[in-house]
């Protein structure tokens, strides 16, 4: 059977630039991966992040103020900037989340001592002093080399306020808002491309119906323009919660395609909103539950994409998963409104699997934002005073960055099963790409909590001569990096593979992530 499939894949290679065949040996399942010239590029913006005015993400996270003893540039921690640059973070979404629809951007510009305070009603009821505002965020994005993605206020703002923000940040010529920007010390516009048209309009963004929001969207989108008619503004509609397909259908049906560049989708991997479970001391049952929710992303992006295809068959409009990740109970002793949680190997498996799903849907999913970047939910970075740690999720994103802007190698894949308590999930997920230098990368995740799985990859048609691999693994699923042991989990060179007659056989340990590079 294996030989037969291999012959088929060789035959297909006559028509395709390159072909990989992948076989899972344990179950005898044959999986074929083929690449073709028409395959999409994996948009680097799938690797976006999210920074809300929530808990310790901005204040006491990114931003410590320029009087801090922690090394900083204009108040932004240098160690965080360095770590995120290493990730090649492509974009950063701000200021929310739910906070976005309470935020009035003019409160966060001008002299610090004249900025009004507001109460952050969504997140802990803390007083926001607006000391971190538009200039701080957009200058920070420049430091990071990341595109800013601003979420505008539709829930409690006005069309004029939103349009003014676009003019303030983007207009080079003379205008009331660009003059104000210059008065505040910034001559050149930042040219912000990505604009969120409100957030979760079905919930914290105004509790609107899909039909009402579609009308609101049309009104706001009329005035959210790039001010210089270069078509460089990407308007992203507030999207569905998980499987609310009616939301996506209503938007696509009622908003003219020329007014819409992206449609959002939010999905959190939560077992039970009333009983989310601990971030570290979780059971296998909870692990299975989290992964069931995470792997649901496959069905969600497939079905939302199918709806978008009906109205936009040329796939001009992006599906933007601008909030995703695991959500657990807050760490004991922390403010319940601050959503501070630890990050374990469970999160590494979740991140690797989700990114594989996004890659394999690169034809429509062109942007995504992990929730959130620092000290909130499935963070890539945690801080405690001057200390900073990189989480297992950070390491997955670092290992996977090789896929950014690489050409997808499509996968036909039937996985063996991870069976737990008479329930099952696909044990393996895989994605592959070829970058501009011709390097092939295959990222593989074994979700199974106990059993190693083997994958056989036929690389004969790819002209691959040498293989290297990295693994992220640990002894227990609950393992994590801590401030006392910050490097317990980190990627390591991996030798758990062998090459037989040009075929690569990789062993993927339980609950681990492996990335293979072929050149
Ligand atoms: O990421 C935390 C919150 O989750 C966001 O503010 C909101 O958009 C979502 O419900």
C-alpha cells in the first residue's frame, strides 16, 4: 500500500512542482501531501498578536513608563521588544477587545497631565489614566517592525470620532487632525492599514443583531477611508463568535464587497465558560476538552469560508481570526478581571495545531491574532517586575515562523486517533510549506497525551538532500516555564527521525511539536 501510494505521488509530481507523501505508520493510514503552483501563500499576518488595555498586558506589561528601572525605550520594555522581534511579529491589534468600544482615542493624546481618566469597566474596574495612547502604540509598532491593527469604537463612539482617528494617523497633508498630530510631535503619518470596525458587536461591542451591525458597518465604512485614495485601508468587520454562521452570512449578504476587506472570527478554546479549569493543574479530561475546542477551528474556518465563497468567489475578502487561544481560570491570587494565566505544553499543542489549521486554509485565512500577547490569556510572554519569561506558545510561534509568507504545500491527511474515555480526536495534524529560498518545512503536532506517533514523509520529488528538525516537548503536559525556571521548556534539536530510501520517518513524542526543515 505504501509503495503504491508512493508511485501515485511520483506520478502526480509530473504535474506539480513538488510532492510530499506522508504516511502515519502506527495506524497504517496513508496520507498524501501535494504541492501545486496554484497553492496559496501562507500570509505572515496569520502570526499576529493582540494587546488590549486589560490587566497587565499594556501597563506593567509592554509599558513600564520611562522612569522605570527596567530598560525601556519611551517606556516600552526593551526585552519584550527584542523577544517579539525574534518572533517576527507581523502585526499587533490594539486597544481591544471589549475595551475598544469604550475607548475614545482623543483621551490618549497630548500632554500627559491633561489626559482624562476613564474606568475600564470590562476589565477589573480599574482607572485608566490614558498614559499609553495612540502615539505610544504606533511608535511601539515601529520599534517592533510590526503593522498596527487599530480597533475603532463603534459601540460607544461616533462616525466622526472614528474618521478623525484615521485622518490623525494617516493623512500627510494639512487638515485639522494632521495639524493636531504635528502639534503633538509627530510630523509624518504612521499610515495605519488595518482597522477593526468595532469588536464583538454581538456582545460587549453593543449587543447588536447581525442585521443592525451590517447597517452600522456600512455607515462607518463610508467614512473610514485612507484620505489619499490609494486603497491602502483594510476594514475588518466585527465577526462571528465561533459557530454563529448567521453573522457571517448576514454581513456578506448585506455589505457591498467594495466596502469590506476582512471579516473577523473569534474562537476561544474553553471547556465550559462557568468552569474553565486551572491553567496548570488540569486533568486529562480537561486537556481532551480544550483540544476538542481547539481542533474545532478546522470546522469553523471551513464553514465560515464556504459562506464567504458564496458571495466572494474570488476570495478577495480575508477571514481574520483576530482572537483565538486557550482561556482558563486566572492564577490564584490574581485579579479575576486581569485574565492572567500560566502557559503549559497543552498551550503549545493548542498553538501548533491552530497554526497548522490556519496554514491549511491560507486561501481565505489571511490574518489572525493570538489572545493575548503579554500577561493575558494564552500569552507568549509573562512578566514579573524586571523578570520576563517566554512561554511554550512563544516557542511554537518561533519554530513556526519559517512558514511566514512561504507557499503552502497542500495536505490530504487522515490522522490516527487519540482515544480517551470512549471519545476520540485526530492525534496528528500537519502543515507544510516551501519558502522563497526553496527550503521545505513540515510542522507536525501529536495531540495524543500518551502515545508517540510516527509519520513517514516521501521527499523524493522535492530534491531535498538534508534534513534537520526541532522539537518542543517535555515530561508532563502540565510542564511550563516559571520565573524560577524560565527555560524548562524550549526548542531543542531533534534526532528522532531516520531517512530510508529517500523517505523520512519522524517519531513525534506525545503532546509535542516537531518542525522539520529539508534543503
Ligand atoms: O481577549 C479577551 C476578551 O475576549 C476580548 O476583550 C473580547 O473581545 C473577547 O470576548
